[in-house]
C-alpha cells in the first residue's frame, strides 16, 4: 500500500528547500530515542524533528491504522461515523486513514500535547481533499490532565499508549472509551510490550462490558500466551526520501502492529469466523494457518491440496483475514 497521493504531495511540499543531511541526522536521533522507549515530548522538539517523524514514521502508522479501519468496516459494514477524535494525533496519520476509510466523516478533532507535531499536521492537512481533515479542530493538551469534552462516533488512539506509564495508559484508554459513542480503535507497536497494552485494555474495558469487534473472534480470555503475542503486519511502499532518511535499500517496509476495536452495542455482531494470526506458511502441497477461533481457542491448522475447495480458499487468505 501507499500513503494517499495528497499526503505524499503535502510531505514533498514541506521538504522543499530543506537539506536532507540534517534531516537524516534528526531521523536517526528520533528513531534511536523511540527504540529506547523515549516518548515524543523528548524526541520531537521542533519543526525539523516533526518533519523527520512525518517522513520516517507516519507512513507506517498510517498503514497500520488504515489496515485496522478496514477490519472495522469488514466486521461492521453499516458503521458510518460522522465525528472522529484522533487522540495523540501527532502529524495526523490516523486522521488521514479515517478520511480514507470513512470519506463522509463530517468532523475530526485532533488532540496532542506536542505543538510542532500539531502544526505540521495542520500544514499537511491543507492539501487534503477531505474538508473534515482540512478543517480539523486541534486541541493542544496533555490527555492525562485534560480531555476533549465532546464525545465522537469514532475514537482512535494510535501508537500513544506505548509512550505512557501503565497507570496513565490505563486512565487514557478508559477515558477514550467514555468519549466514544460508536467505536474505539487502539493501535500499538506489534511487539510484546505493544501487545501488553492491548491485553490490558482488553481485560479492563472488555471486563467492563465493552464489545470486542476485532481482531478477537470471541469475548472470552485471550488464548495467546507469552512468549507469543498477537500482532499483524502492513506492507507500505517507501518514498525515495524515506529510503534516504532511513538509509534503507528495500522499496517497502513491513509495519508490525497490535490492535483492538471496541464497539457499542448497536455496532456489534458476534464473530462467526476464525482469524489468521500469522503469515500463512505455504509448502508444496499444503498451507498452514495460525488461527484464533470463536470458541476462544487458537491453533495451527494445515490444509492439504487434496482438500481442493478449502485449499483454494486458504491460498487467497492473508495474515489478519477472517476465514
Ligand atoms: C508515536 S506518536 C503517534 C502519533 C500518531 N498517533 C501516529 O499514529 O502517527 C505519539 C503521540 O502521542 C502524543 N502523546 C503522548 N502522550 C500524550 C499525552 N499525555 N497527551 C497528549 N498527547 C500525548 C505525542 O505527543 C505524539 O504525538
């Protein structure tokens, strides 16, 4: 997948006249800080840092959120949000994914405590064809102290919980659920720590009666036990500048993410299919799928070529699909 053409054009316009050398140094610094668990308030200090972040990280976070919103639409085709809250919005990657998935969205509110990221988000959005994105309301706030007061049909927390200590992460996802009238989408890095955040939300919000729409095929205890973790992947094309800034050779990257979608009652129908939890393993005469089932079990299932209808179906399936 590629980021939207308008977003690419907006990033290119922001790059005009900016020397790539210092930007690459910023990108390396930010990436090493994020790897060590340092949050955006230290990593992103000014507009150059924000641009380096937008070029190197936001295509991947856009791709992950886009993937998750596609799952939301598959599981709840009639869900058509009018209002959205992008909490910890950064440069607005999730907001762009929201307008792609739900082009009829009427209003978006972005909340973040990092002004350079908010400002770049505003600049990039001016190139969007979506009026909701161009006119997105912005709130500069620390979400652990002060939340937006208006609820929204769709609330997204994308790659935010990872930056917070457990008690603050918990109060934020609880508050985000309180602000949501339709669906709450959580997306975190596809690492054991990222999955830990997702499991914690699953336990607390699910335990409190929030309906889990995806990826889980059931509402019971998660069968994926450490050292294993539930995660998915989205392949995203790299732009030339992205390759330069990341000193990368490959023309794409695979973003690994964990996620959870909670919905209010009217948007919920129980899952009847199993979900594929890893890249299908294709051999000469068989395909092996790692599946999570509606009865709350998970296992490996091998489908042989001699079972023609199932084999043909399995061959078309990808990591993250329902089968
Ligand atoms: C890794 S970035 C992710 C940005 C964006 N959601 C994305 O997916 O690309 C994390 C964002 O969360 C914001 N953030 C973290 N803790 C916050 C808090 N307590 N209040 C407001 N924003 C916060 C940071 O400023 C940063 O913009």
